[in-house]
C-alpha cells in the first residue's frame, strides 16, 4: 500500500511538472490586458518565419542591431525588411557595454541603423556582463558615459531612447531614478517592480515557443 501511495504521488508530481513545463513554453500575457504585444530578436535566435510570428499576435519586433563598440548584427537590415513586409512595426536594440567608450558605441549603432522616422524608439539593453566588462565602472562614470551615448544616439534617431534595465544593473546603478527615460523591464510571467517607477515595456517571458522559430523567444508587451 505504501509503495502504491508513493507511486501515485510521484505520478502526480511528474504530471504537474510536465504541465508547468508546457505552460512555460506556451504562456503569453492576457491580450485584453496588454493589447499591444511583440518580440525581441537577435541573430542568436536563428531564423524565424514572420508569417507565424504575425499570426501569433506580434504587432512589433525589436531587433538587435549592435553590441558594444564593434559587434553588429548581421541580419538586422534583412529582419527590418521582412518584419515590415508582414505589417509589423520595427525598432532597433543596442546592447550596451559598460566598459566600452560611449562615443565608439554610438558610432557602432549609427553605422548599422540608418536614420528612419518609421523606426520605433531605439532600445538600449543594459546589464552587468562579466564576459565583456569584468570590472564595471562606478556609478558616476557609468551615468556620464551613458548620457554621452544617449545624446548621440537620440540625435541620430530623432526620438528619445528606451532604457532596457535588468534587475542586477538597476540594483547597482539606480538608473530608473537618475535618468529620465521610458523603461523596459524583464521578468518571466510576473510583472516586475524592481525599477521603482512605471515601465512602458516588459519582457514577460524568454521561453515562448512558436511555430516558425527555431528556439525560445523573448515576448514583450506594452503598458496600455
């Protein structure tokens, strides 16, 4: 009897784990609460079929264009064209390197991203990355360099940037309180509050699986 009970309990646990795993791969935020939804892609995500993304409810796509002072996304331009052909709005992302000079990073971004009034505001992904920046700068230096970068990028784009701040970076640098820009936050499934003020965009899951994509996708919503 004890073995049967243990076996039944194990079965329940396995079924629950399987259901949770499946839900994590298919979950999207409620469309009635967040009417505008989209995706953030880079060339690391592999090829995608834009027909399926549009059919799944993507209204926009943010595409990584550049990283740091020298890395450029090889499929950015093609992605912009393909997304627009399917009726999606498109915006560029720059992955900011805390240790790279601001001027060089801005030059890298404007080389990849042409001036285009139809583009969504540029998004700047900010995180603490020991791979590229093993010794992050102090708060004052970081804010000074980032401000220089923003001034140049925003002059090129002719619109204010969105700061995509991670939990770890916000904890260390308090950017949400120091720099007045719209915020893009990230946390799977549960609305995050780490920025300390309202956000405009939220990466609600990094695990979404859709037909037409070779791997998990970062699904993003806009605050109504």
